């Protein structure tokens, strides 16, 4: 959901920078105005990530995705239950 929100924000900024109304943006992107309204109102739950990436590309925006291993999948960063002398659980550093 966060990625969709960020793409929608980038598209809103593009519309503002270009001085486009929703109908004008819809024509330039080849979609109907109600889709642009959903982006303008941040109703991104109705739009797929692929769809927003495609619109961003049509608008000439660069989309980059950076992946990082999470603490749950990277065994070196996994949280281990290690009892401390104080009776609390410590996390490895």
C-alpha cells in the first residue's frame, strides 16, 4: 500500500508541475478521468501497483524499487530470544 501511495503522490506532483486538470491528465495518460480522480483523492486501494507504475512511466516519471532483506528473512539479523541476567529478552546487535 505504501508504494501505491508514493506513486500516487508522484503523479499528483506531476499534475501540479505540468499545470494539468484531471481531464487533461487523463487524456495525456490515456485513461478515463475517474481514475485520475482516484489518484487525486489518494484512493489507491482501488488501483494496482502495476497500473500506477504504468501511469508513472507514461508521465515520464522514473520509478525505482529498492529491496532490502527484512529482519525476519535475513538470518544474520533475526531476533533471538536470549535471556539476560536481568530477566529480560535482549536483541543481538
